[in-house]
C-alpha cells in the first residue's frame, strides 16, 4: 500500500499541528498547507478594511473578494510559508499573527459564509494529493476522504505555554495569563460553533502531545505511515 497521499492533521490551537505538519511534509516531499492562515488573513483584512469584525455580512464580503495566496517561504526569518494578499502580492505573513488577529480569528472562522468561501479553496488544493493539511476540520469537513487523519491534542496549559514562547520569540510583550485565557476562549469558540465545530473524525487517530516534543510526535506519525506502506 502506498504512503497516504492526503494527510489531514486537526487539533485545537497550539496543539503542534503547524510544526508537526511542516516537518512531516518536508520529510515526505509533500505540500504543507496550514489552512488556519486563510482565516487569519481574512480576519486581518477585515479588521484593516472595516475596523471591526462584528458585521458578519461585511466580513463575508471581504472573504469573497480577497485574493489570498500561500506560498513556500520566501524570506529566511523563521516563517514556514509566505502569505500574500491582493493583486500586488502584499506580504502579510507576520501581520496575521498580531494580538488583534489572534483575538478575533475564531469568531471570524465561525462565520458560515466565510467557511464556505474558504473551504472550497482548500478542497481544490488538497484534492491534488501529496499534501499535508492542518486545521480544525480537515478530516471532518474539508477533506473527509483523506487517506490518513490525525487529531493532535495536549493540555490547555501546555498549549498556552507553547503559544507564549512563540510570542516571546517574536519580541511581543504579552503575559502568560492573557495567552492562557485566549487559548481557553479559542477552544470554547472552536468547539461550540454551529458550523464545522472542532471535533475528532470517527476514523482519526488521536495523539496526545502533552509529554512529547516535536521529533517525538513526528516519529509517532512516521510509525503510523510505516504500517500503511
């Protein structure tokens, strides 16, 4: 049996999806696609154009008409990819990681019209195969036909600590308690939204990364791949 062509990795915020997915995709020579950046991009653009994201129809309009592309990393500054917006290809890779976007991305991603718009774009990319896609609903909604579905999880405290370290590494001034509160809020919103809530697909394999480092998680997934090849 060949190595799975479509690998879906889901899980809550800061569960390690991005780091694990990137490492795995590099090892397999697959496309790495972090679908969360598309929601972050729409959130950033909506905040910039509208000043707020409380008008669902207006935010959906932004999503419908925004040109967003995700490319391989074009700058050696620690990024895993480059996110560009607009016909001029404005680099918004780090802008979409701002505290303002962080605080609003879950409500934006819960909007049905936004999810419909972006889900179709994700499917077109994923169905080409040889891809590792990470997000919240890849295995349940975006690509339920994925060859291998993995759900990563970890304690909320460990996930908040991981996110806090990322923020510190970027030189941003935020305290751990506010990051922990944000992670808990993100979990609540992601799990309770009416459209495509965060959940474990019936045929997904769950990996708890609380006590595993990045190499350990990747090794565990490679072991799963070995049993299927």
